[in-house]
């Protein structure tokens, strides 16, 4: 992906994380409602956030994006190669991750938009064969969300591994894509 390229679709846009985004990302990441579903649940410091950013900014095996809806940053989505040493551009298996930082969008249909957009990017632009993710077993909302998109449970446990191929994704996301691709009506005041 070109530096600072923006992905748009399904009423949202994704832009690469920049240094100016770090305070907001850290605020979201340290929020108890989000952190409880992370593998690492410790709060992160400003120094840790800066070190993380320096590392991921140079790493071709991963990308991190800010999610914007109606010109407001509402969350973060990332992808990384699941194949050691392979950049995203050559990866056949990619692991996506997402969180919605703004609480009012967490249980809203718009929460599907960044996932659809990043999945399209992974399958259509990066040409990966499969997406894999891990969901904590106490995060039923995320598990149900992913199953609606066509993911299958591969390995149950405390950390549930799920997998998605292109055909299942195309079949199971068709209705959501159609709904979220419609132009929203303007409300009369």
C-alpha cells in the first residue's frame, strides 16, 4: 500500500495511523471496556505507545489504520501477516484486528463497515487466501460478529481461533455489503 493511502467504502474511511493519533489510540486502548478483551490487558504508557509506533511504522508485515465515520475517528483496525518474515504484500494468511473506540458505535451496524473494508482490501488487493483471528472466549459479541461475516471456528478454547476464506466471506457478507453501500438519507431538520 502506498504511504498514507486512504481506503474508503461502506460509509467509512481507513487511513494509516500517524504519530498525531497516538494519544487517542492510547486512550481507547486503555479503556476498560476495550482492554478487557485484549490478550494483554495491562494499561500502556505514552512511552510504550511511542515505542510500538516506531516499530510498526517500519514493519512491512503489518499495517494499522484509524477508522473514520462522518469525519470522526471512531476506532482502529490492523492487519498483519501470519507468515513469519513475509510482508503483507506476499502473505497468504493475514490476521486482522479491530476495536471501536467510540462507545456509541460499538453495537451499531456501522461497526461492520471497517471490517468489510479491510477484508475486501486483504482478499482483493493483497490477494490473501485466508484471514485468521483469535477471539477471547468471554467476548461473545466479537465472536458472533465474526461468525455473521462467514468466519468458522477452527480451534475452541479460552482464545478461540477463527478462520475466513474468500468464498465464505463473499456469501455471508453480501447482505451487509448491500446495506452499508447504500447512500445514507439526509435527515430533515
